[in-house]
C-alpha cells in the first residue's frame, strides 16, 4: 500500500505520483482528496486526487513543493512508500448534465479541476476547459485536460503561451462571444477563485469553487478547516471542499491560510539546510 | 495501626511549579508500600456497592484484596477479566462519582482510593513486562468489524476476541486510541501507556487497520457484504461546537479538539522536530468548564503561555470538570474567570486574535439542567487581552457514517440511536456506542457501552436469543 509506482516532474516544483491504493482508487469520486503524512514526525496535509486508475489500483497525486512537507514528499522516489494516505475525503462533486460547464484551473489548481472536467464530460456536458499559469513552463496537464474537456483554452500571466492574461480573461472573452455557459467550476489559488467568482457574478453564472484550507484530521473532528460560507461557519473537510463561490468569504480564507507562515518558514529553512540538493522555486518569503 | 486510623493515601506527584512547564505525567503513582497500605483500608463488603458503580463491573474487592496481600500481578489479571484498559481507567475514570462514591468507608472517612489502586496494579504488570494474553477459545467462525479505535471500539474488540471471534478495527487516524491519543494530554495519560494497552488488545488477536475512514473509504454495507457478521460503530466525537459569537474564525481561535490534536497526536509541542505547528501564545483564554477545557488550559501553559485563563459562564459549583482536574489546574497557576461569558473575539488587521469582549454573569433561576441559569449583568462588559482562544464547549456528532448508511437512524442532533441494553441500532447486525451515541461523555462510559455491545453482538452472531427483559413486577404466582 501507498507505494509510489511512477514519479514525474511536471514543472519546476510540481510533481506527480501514481500511488498504489487499490481500494481508494475504486472508492474515490471527482472532487475528493486525501490526507498524507510522509514520515513519523510529519504533519497531515490534504492533497487532491487528480485522477485514479481502478484497474491498476492507483491514484494520482499532484502537488507543488511550497513548504517542508511537500518538499519532503517530493524527495520520495519510485518504490518508496508514503507512510499514511487516508481518503477519499470530502464530498464528491455534484455531477449532472448541466449543459455547458466551464472548468477553470489556475496553477496547481489544474490538478483538482481535471477529474471534475472528466466526470462532467462523461455526464454529457460540453466542457470548456480554461487552464492557466504564470508562465508557460509552469503550465501542467495540458494534454490530459485536452482529453478531459470538449475544448481547451490556455492563458499565461506573462503571455508566453495562450491568451495573455488570466483564466478569467478567457472566460470573459467567451461569454462576450455569446457562448452560453451553465456552470463555472474554478479551482486554484484563492485570488484566482475569488476573481473567477467575481467574473461569473458579472454574467450571472453559477460558480463552484474548491477550497484548500488548513486541515488536521480531515474527517470532521478538529474544525481547523472552518470557513465562512453565506455568513455561517462550515467545515471544508465534511461540508466541502466545494462551495458556492458567491457565498465564500475569500478574505477570511486567505488570512486563515497564512496562520502558520512563521512556523512554516522555520520548518522549510531547516529542511533546506539539511537537504541542500532540494530547491524550491517559490521559497522566497514575502 | 487499627484500620480506621489509616488515612486515604495520596500519590506522590510532580510539584506544580516544575510540572507546569513539562509534559511528563503529573502523579508518579503509588509505591508498593503505599498501595498495600491503601488496600488495607478496604473492609471487603459482602455486598460491595463499589462494583455497582463501575460501568465495566470490575470485581473491585477481589483485586484490592490481592494488592493488600502483595499479589500485584494477580490483581492486574483480576482487573483484566473485566477491563482490557486498566492503566487508562485508573488514570482517567471519574471514580469519585462511580465506584468510590459508593464505598462504605467513605461514609465516615474518605473512600478507598480504588482508581489509584487500579492504576498501580496495571502499571506493575506493564512495567515488569508481565503482560500476557489469556487463552483465546477456538475461532467461532464469525467476524466482527469495529469502526473507531477509541475506548468503545477497543473494549468491543477485546471482549469479542476473548469470546473467539475474529475482529478487525477500522481507524480513521494513523494511530490507535482515538480520544486517548488525540485528546487526553501526555501529562495526564502518557501515550506509551495507551500504546501498551492497545498492544494487549492486539495480543488478543485483534487486527487494526489505520487510515480507514468508514463512510468514505468503505461503507458499513460494504463491510457487511465483505464477510463481517456484525459491525460496531464507535466513531467518537464529531465537529466541535463554537460559541457563535463574532470573531471565531480569527487566527488564534481553536476548538479544543484541534488544539489538543495538534499537541497530543501530532506532537506540535515538539515543533520543529515534529512538523505540525501550533500557536505560540502569551495569553490564552479557554472557554468552557469541563475536563477537556482543563486539558487545553494546562496544555497551553506547557506550550509556554505566560497566562492562561479558564472562562466559564457559571460558578465553580457548576463546573463539569473533575475536582481533581480543577485542583491540578489551579495549582499550576491557571486563572479562573468564573461567571464570565465572552461576547466577541477581536482581531487585528492581519486576522489575528488580539482580545476578547466579555460580560459578567450572575446565577438566576434553575434551568432545564437543574443548574442555576447564568444571566448577564447589564453594564458589566470588559475586555480581556488575549492572543489565543480555545473553545471547549463540546462537540456534535460525526456525520460520515450516518450519511452513508441507509437504515441507520439518528436523533435530531445526529447521534446514532442505539438500544441502552444491547447497543443495537435500527440496522440489523449494526451496533453503536460511545460519544457517537451519547454525545461527549467519558472514556469509561464508552467502555461500558462497548461491553454491552460485545455481549449483544456475540448473541447476534451466534444466533443466541436475546434474554427476556426483566419483568417489571413479580409475576402473580
């Protein structure tokens, strides 16, 4: 169990593992996640299930190395075992034939949006994929997203590939072209999800977002993952991870995600001192 | 010395000024001499009342007598006939309202220290590596699945294994023990002891599968379809309650569940050696007056806080925490803000707690719980300067299993409905006990429910009819 069968580097600081977890591979649905712990002193971190192969008995995990735990996870090689993998957690995405669904993935958020696009397409939707990254080299899963969607659009912040701008730039252009969109699903960094919701709201499109809050147990016991949705406290691990973007307090979410910045910095520095070979492309602390 | 003159023996313990900054266990436990002296206070009643007070029906006079006579191992074995986790129960049971409150010695004097003696015997067996599993009868051919490896689940598993069934425990976390591991702090219940008692249950042949969230990873119906003849649900505490006051999602506000899980299960008190962080606090307010609140407050102190306050809306008399815990907390310098209710948590522009608005309360007429209802005193608002708030006012039911198990009835709070005498749920072959049934309670009540469930599951799996309920009145002969 939990053996890494294949390991790929998708972009600088972004890795993909196919992990042996047969029961999980069968049980998981689009939109769900796992919690992993790398070693005995490790913390529990949530990671999206980007895909699964029930026949091979594997799940696909894609993660960006930003802190100590993801850096440490990234050092594992094929044949290594992840100490703990627990899931599938969270409620699955509500899949039905809405008509046309726009699936927006920003940065590492392409990984969680991928299984949703796939399931939406299988349910008979026309799926418009819009994926973006800061720059071309950081764009991930282009081929797989092409396969998972009916049409795929790309944007980069610096214009090095696809539309110069954000995923919302593309969304807005499509709406202005007169394309009818019945549902927007947006996953990525909080500012991207917040901007996607604003764009969707401008055109009165329903918008679902998937929140990546800090968690500990992930099974509805500790309450670390609480967010304000529609003025009420909700728990991402059992009530989510997906919520109506219109109702989410993104400002609070950003602040809550920063709760342990100081400790995270200490842990990362200590890790990098002991692993001079490992480099993180986004370790600059602002 | 005549028996009546021997006072109740105290356990030696770490001095408050020393222990308030370390996570080592507070009491050291009885020495053999102290244990024998204490045991000699028992008069071995013909009809012992103490047993009636024990949810797992330990033969208390028998094990106390063995201690008095110096057969400490025999005492431990006697305990384990009824209770697979005596080192834990000796530490965390509220004996003062169970066995000890019924002790006849306690009428004129202080009761026999049954809990301390239980702890002593169990520790003696473990520390001398004398733990042995009893003979297990041949396999009955039946399998039981137990969901949750906390006190209820461990009890069910141990009892069923001793009856010859094969038992698998499915645990959501990466370690066994449930609340014994994530909730109760090291200084009150060392994790090595939990591990040892879990090992004993494993020695009885019980298998434990970790990282298995029943309700997500597999459903109860799948367990039944996959060859388990009955299922016990001991999923424990669910989502924590909050006060529903402004500011509760600020950084620095924790549920007690989260605060304790970070420190206990994830060892955040050893950050950065362990990766899980926890707030570094100067002034902490813990909201609530139960045992968990005491645990959280004393943990905050040990994590280095300068000041820790328990904020409780009623008076000391209504506090649900054990007197011993309140006393320990007080000795360590926890400050009690009684008859005080928070109305708002205030934050800075970065979203961090910087203070808490409170109002003083007074006790009015008794409410539904029979306790005098606290009512706010107009104009008594004041500000507490704090940087961390731990909310410890209980928790609801975990929804995962009920949500995914058709035919399983719950009450309006989401707790699973189970028969008091058999722990049977509305779903045939499925039993439940512990916090998921009765809401937040104690370790020993969960274990008591586990024992009831194990007997009923045994009968169910073996096709033995349920005993007829006790007749209400003697039959007219």
